[in-house]
C-alpha cells in the first residue's frame, strides 16, 4: 500500500466522522440486544422443530447446558444490578421476574 497524503482539514473531517462511532462504543453493549434476539430466536426455532424425546448428539447437549448456565448467570447479575440501581427490595419482584437455576 502506498502512503496517502491528507491535509489537516481532511484529517479533521475523518476524525469527526469517527467520533460518533467511538461514543456509541462507550455507551455500552450495543450488540448485546441483537445477540440476545438471535439466541432467543434460534433457540425457539430449534425447540419448535424438536420432537418430544428426540435425542441430540452429546456435544450438542453439552453446548446447550453450557449456554443455559451462561445465560442464567448473566440474567441473574443483570437483574441484581437493576434491583440494586433502582433501590427496590425483593418484595417488589414478581415471580415472573425470577430466574431459577445455577
């Protein structure tokens, strides 16, 4: 690749265009919502297509179990942070808000 020469003005324009992208990255996990949607959609699709009692390969069952454990850990932490940040007590949580698991 050859060297590219730009003026200070051109460089300033490029930096201004990059700043909003960097600011979005600082605002948090903007990809998490998309990833959760993908996980939920694909898991539901697989659940729909599986027959009752259908056997999966061992490695598939292991991955599903690991994924379940990971999601439960994330949701529990997220819910705790939400409760802590909103200064709500446990009495304000409904049964539908609770995640039971590892």
